[in-house]
């Protein structure tokens, strides 16, 4: 955990965030602060709104109510004359540059090598000179333990290796925030550990992270704050020792018991 976690203004602030898909209300008033250097793990059953909330932070979904700020700016919106207006796609893209996201499925370009996947965004989006981008990409792939796989295509890599390439690709944009959406759920059990090891190292380096996960042991070990969501609301949140070790709410206790039984 980061010793600096919790200091200063929050990197992410959610106040009464609502989101619906048709008649289904998926987020029903979520409040949450994430500070620089903090690791926040979102736990909860499928359909509880965790992934939707993560996608709202990154403007992949538009909130229907409340306020959501990233780095002091409203996410996807601006206030003019007392009314909220949607940002242009270009301004949303600029906002999104500072947020790295790692998905359940790796979403790598299959026709590109690991190195080319990592180089692509810095060169195309940030206009980083190709030679410098390649140098940085090699360093990032070495950092995630793939220095010997830089010229391999995704089909030549295991699921765990592909996910580590995806992490390196997100880090290549030097984000202020990393979002992980169940990054190990698509992996065979023997490959989960290698991805969690990289994430532990990022946490130890002070990377600000919001992680949707069912890996309760990882959350207990790494998180500064654990948030248990169910039915589109935050049921409880706090230190891992409290939420995981001594949950106050029956819904939290029931979820943790099911996860333990499944394990």
C-alpha cells in the first residue's frame, strides 16, 4: 500500500452517480473518492454495477445523474451557465489519455507484435517519435516480464502474457490513473498469479489504481480501500481489514462466504 494514499484532492470523485440502461438502473447513487497513490478494489456479485462504474470513469459510458470528476475536471461534461453540456469527442479523448484501462479480454491488435501493440498509442495519439516510443515500449515489456517476447504476436502468447502486454500498453501513455476490469477473470488459474504480481508491483510503486476483481486475497493484501457494491450502490467501504476481515453488512458477509466456498 502507498504511504501517501489519501493525501490531497481526490483523483476520482463520484457524488450520487446514477446510470441506467433502458429501464434498468445499474448505478443508484454511488459516492466514492480515490486519492493519488491509492489502490481501490471494487468487490461484489455480477451485475452489481462495478464494471459500469469503471466505464463511467473512463467516459465509455455517460452518467445519467450526479457528478463524476477526474483530476479536478467533470468527466465527459462541462458546466456552462448552470447547465451541463457534453464535451466534444476530441476533448473526451484528451481527458481519456490520462486514464489507462485494462479489460477482461486483452483487446490486443492480433496483427501486431507485443512491441507494436505498446508503441501504437504513444506514436499515433501523443506523437512520440517512433524510436523513443520503441525504447520506452521495450522497457515496459521488460518491466512486466516480457523482455524476451517483444516480437511475438498475441496468438503466440499465453493469456497471462497477453494481459501483461495489455498492462504495458496502458502504462505506455503514462496515465495518472489505471483502471482494471476483472483483469484475471479470463485466465486459466495457473496464469492468474503472473498478472497479479505485475499489479502488486504497480501498487508498490504508488500507481493510482481502481480494480474490479473477485480476487479477495489480492484485495486484502494490496488495497488501501475495499468497496463492496451490490444492487448498484456502495454497501460498505473501508480498509481491507474492516470490509473483508470484519464486514458490517449481511450482504457483504454472504458474498465473501460464497467466494470462499467457490475457492
